[in-house]
C-alpha cells in the first residue's frame, strides 16, 4: 500500500523564494530511490506560512530506507548556507484505494 509523507516546514516571511530555489536545485535527487512514486512542493496561501513537502512511496519501508540513507548527507549541496525553514512537522498517511 502506498504511503504519503508530508513535511510541514515553517518558513519566515520573505524566505519562501530561497526555499523554492533550493528545492528546485535538487528536485530530482530522490527520483531514483527504490519505491519513490512522486514529489510536490506546496506553496502556502491564505495566511498559512508553512510549505508542505509531499512525497509518495510504494511502502513505508521504502521511505524509511531513503530517510535513513540520507540522514548522514542531509541537504547535500547546501553546505555553508543557513537553513531557510525554522521548524518541521512530519505527517504520514496511507493512500486509501477506493
């Protein structure tokens, strides 16, 4: 059963453009990961300040394997840059096949 993992990133006012630029620079870095099915970066509107990073995986194990493999190299390519987001909440969902 596919799962969706959403990371809600709190981004200070005016920092959204930099966050989007950083994601665009590495948008295909996860594409070849086993079980990866899709990615979307959702920009906030209507008073929300959090960006949502939406990823879809074939299984929870596929997500966990990717997460564990990248933990040592988190945000590769961002060396020397301060983080743009200042908080993150991770949410996980199973996709209901109707």
